[in-house]
């Protein structure tokens, strides 16, 4: 990470200082702190708005199981709820 | 202050200061992309690069603007950038670079310097490097991932030793099953699996597969894999390991997230010449060979043109059979006319095509292109949907107006 930080400082856009703003909503601080550890929050905005709550849930699960994100069950629930309420489309009936 | 607090703090500081940077939008973006992607996509120049379309900056995922595909060689400073993981070594950290070649199915382990690589017989191949997920953002329905438009690809002349000659330094034993590839970039957290990929032995030993140290006559750009990357002509870029530091000849199939869960397509949906039996299963295969495809770089959608006429220009490519024909349509695919093909740069390269309309009546037109390769394969009429949004070779539908 620190190596990439150094790279970012060379470029026009310092990565962390330019972290995009997510839509307001309950749990946003947990989302920002958890997700931005490894990647820009642009991933969330880029993947909107078309995922269903179930797909967001699966994405969060993938971050924990496949990518080893240190997010506990409670934080994961908060993240899924936030993404489902702010960046998801309605589930298919 | 731990890292999370630091991140939050910095975010807060940035908010308080207010965003001052002017947003520079791409010349053209596909209207098929998700709305959030269209909002997020911004033009930005990384060190050593022209302005590319930034989708994410950490890790960096920047695509080449569509207008760059008017020529069959993609300049190094316009070449797309794609990383999975955000810990990327800086140039000065790569200056002591070396490559270790060994593994349980090698006779010995050897360590090679950049000079050592230059001491092998040097091969040159013009080849398309295309992200497996190129055009994912055009998938219907949309699927999660990096929402690429048309520009997660480029064509360059790559130069370096054959991989098989490098492997011979370590000696390949009978019973070798795969060649495992590792690069110097890695994850932010130690709990995240490092990015390793593998090749089946027969592809690894193919003449066209090289360890490239040069790209279009220059050293590899930092963010395209300096100082050496694996070049696997015909196959998608997930195998083209950047900043390659480790090559292992293995008696066993590689097992990690990147080969077992990611980069897979439904078994049999996209036929290939060269299977990957050590990684195939009943339900899915690894994505390997590209599908025949083409892109119109000019005009772009929404262009307003004149009755004097215009030239439809772009490039076509496939998995290594070479392009036989490109046709264009001005009526959205109802009728097709052959385009002129540009110089043949080799069977793995972009093949330029052009079609001058001559004088043309005022009205609305829908432009499309359709390539056919030397195996007789043609772009599909309807998307072969798959969960990761791979291999989209449906012809574009480009509305333009002549007035």
C-alpha cells in the first residue's frame, strides 16, 4: 500500500486524498473504513446502479472469504445493508 | 493512528477542503455502460502516460480511449493499465529486479538478471493484449466487476526471449504439468491471495510465448509490467504476468482464487484449439483464447457527418488464426459490405480496416463492423451471456447523422 501511495503522489491524483464520496446513509462510515483499506470506493460507484441486494451480499462475502478482508459479521451486515439501500436495484421478483 | 483512522481522516480532510479538481470527461463513452460507470469515468494521465479513461485509481484500472484504435499499433503511453491488487512496486524498487526460474518439475533453480534475459535469442511478436473483462460494462444484464468499455486492450510489438528457452535454463522434467507465474505486485493485506496464474505446458512451450522486456521498441512502461512480462499471444491478458519475478515448472495444477474461482467461462461455451485440461472441470473452463472481434474507432456514436462522406476505421483481431475479412454495415447489420484490410502485422496482431463511404445521402445511419477469421469464425449476432461478462463480440451499433 505504501508503495502505491508513493506512486499516487507522483501522479496527478493522490489516491487517498481524492477518495470519492459515497451517498449518505446509515453505515457509510463503516463502508468507507472497511472497503477503502484495499481499494478505492470508486469500485462501488462504478458498479451502480444495477446490482441486487443479493449480489451485493455475495460481493461482500467474496471480499471476506476470497480476499481475506478483516470484516466481522456485524460490519458485513452493516455494509450489505448500506449498499442495498443506496447502490442497489430492486431484487427481481 | 491506525491505517483505517488515517484513511478516514484523509477523506474528511479532502471533504473539508472541497473538491477543486476540474473533471475531464472522455471524448466518448458507450451509452450501454452502467450509469455509475459513466459518472465515474474520468480522463487522467498516470506517470508516463497520456490521458486514459480512469475507472479506478487504487488499484489503477485505466482504459484506452476508443479513438486510439484508429491505428493497429497502440502507443505505449496510450496502452491500458490494469491491476487487481494495489501494492505495486515503484520503478526504483524494480531496479534490483531478478527472475527466479525453478519448481518441483525443474532440474534446478536459476536466477536471471535483465542482462541475462537480453542474452537469449530475441524474438519479436506483434500481439493483442486484451483484458479478459474487456467490454464487461456492455454486458446485458450488467455483471459486477471492473466495468470496462472497449479499451481494456492494445496491440504492441513485444520483444524478448522465448519462455521455453528460459525454462530450458532450469531444465524441464518429465511430468511437468503447468508453468506457474508470479509478479512483483501484490495485495495490500497479507490475508489477500497474491496474484499467480499458470499455463499448460504445451502453451508455455509454444514458440510465440515470450518473456518480453521491450514493447514497441522501448522498455516496458512501468505500469505495463516493467522490466519484464510474460506475453501469451492469442490468450487473454490474465496470463500476461507483469513485473514477472517467479516462474515455476510444477508437477501439479495451481490452486488459488485466481485460477479456481475467477477467470472462468461455462464449459464449452467458447470452443478453443488448445484445451487447459489441468484446470478444466465439468462446469467451467479457464478463459484462454480470445474470440474473433472488431472495433470501430471512428466515427463514434452521435457523430454528425457531412454528405461528402466519411471513412469507417478500426481494428480486428482473433485468437491467432488471423483475420480473413471485415465487413461493415451502415444500416445496423441488415446489409454488409467488405472493408479494405490494412497491413498484416501477424496472426496475433490487430488488423486495421477501413471503409470510405464516398458521397452519402443525408439521414441517420447505424454503423457496425463484423470480422471473420481464417478458421471461418465470425462475430456473434447476440451476446453469449456468462456471469463474468467475458468474450463479448457482438458488433457495435453506432448511430451517426449525416446532414
